[in-house]
């Protein structure tokens, strides 16, 4: 039994992987239907998992278990979803452990997606040989996860280290989807960007106003062409991200920050700008916190899911 199944349930794309001895040997992607709930998505997940087994000639008896990554708060002891944020709203009422047992007789281990990605980068990617890490994901929302002394920061209510995107960086700012005001996510995330641009007093005179989709790809393109509105908004986002990251540095004392997420496709601009701000403004008398890009931005959670399953199963062997 040296195989695992990894499922990374994103808001727009679901990734399903087959791993053997920690190597990702096959993967599939399907379009998420998050607004319709999680239960309605399970039959499609079953179909893809069975397809992976068949196409790789793997018997279900050789699977150690499923690692399940979810973009929300997750009870990683009972392996159940605790809270969602406008995605898969029936998640807390979905018995994932029972589903995996009934369908395949496999154990299932669930975890928040940022924590899962952090495990993957720690074991296989940019965080190797570093025991004190913070993962920050920049995308539709902003997520975080924390590793201290080689142990994930979890907390009594399973949200410690996960809410870095909801650290307040502007207490007179925008109302966030979480209900708070001026979170990093509410100031500089993909969902906030269109209104951030349109609120600029010179938006109607800018080149970016002609874009059909006001996303970060467009923002970086027009900023690179010296569009003033795009440059101003990009500077604002960089400042908001830096403020959030510096707060995480002060809170969690990491040696390294790993940055991932769709926005990091423009890492050649983001990394140097954020590193400069961190070097200038973070209070770290011992030295400088290193900012790095994730090695596996598209599959870290799949590697993390494999590590979670193996660790959990080894722990069960030791205690039983």
C-alpha cells in the first residue's frame, strides 16, 4: 500500500492526484460548481478517482487514503469542514469521512488548503530544510498558514495562522466578505481589484479602462506600460500585501515567507518589491526574513495531502 489520492477542492478548479511514494504520477482537473454545494460534486469526484485508478492499473486496496484540501476552516481532528466563505455552503453538513469509507473503504484526512499547500512546499518545495515558515496565497482571496518548529499552527478552534488575509491593514477601509473592515483581502485581492480601479479619480482617462476583465494580469500589463492608474493601484496593492506580511512576521516569527496563488504569475515584480518593504519595515533584529516563490504553485496541496495521509496512517500504526 504505497498509493494515495489527493483532492484539492478549489472555488473554480478541483484537482485530483494519484501519488506513489510521494511522487505525483497522474492528475486530473474538473471545473468546480461551488455555488451548487459540495454534495452535488461528490459523484463527479468519484468518477474521476475511479478513472485515475483504472488508467494507472491501481487496485483500490493499495490506496492508503484520501487527503482532502478545502478552502475554508477545517477540523483536522474530526476531518470535517467547519466554515466556508461563499463556496460549497453545504460543506459543514457533508460527511466526507463517511463518503470515502462507503465508496472505497478508505480513510479520509481533511485540512485547510493553505495548510495543505504549506505541507507540500515544506516537504518537496521551497520550504525544504526550514522549520519556521509562513505560506501566503494571493488570489481571489488571500490565505495563510504557519509552521513553527516543524509543527503546523492549528489552534483550539482550527483557525490559528489561517486568517492572515483578514489581518486589518486599513481600519477605515472596505468591508470584507468576512464582515470585518480593511482586511488585506478587502484591500488588495482579485475580487476587490475592479472596484479599486474604478474608484481611482483618473480611471476614465486610463488605458486599463478598456479591458473587458479588470484582473491582475491586466493590471501588471498596463502598469508595465506606465498607465498611471494601474501603477497607483499596483503600488497600493503591494503596500497592502506588505503590511499583511509584516504583521504575520511580527506575529509568527518565521525565517521564510512562501508566496503562492494566481497573482504570483507576476512574481518578477512582486517579490523584489515586497522583499524591499519587508527589509525596511519588519522588526527582526536577528536578520531578514526571506521571501520566496512557491516551487509548486499548482500542485503543492496535492503533495501536502499525500504527506498528511502518510503521517496520519503512520501515527495510527504507532498508537494501535
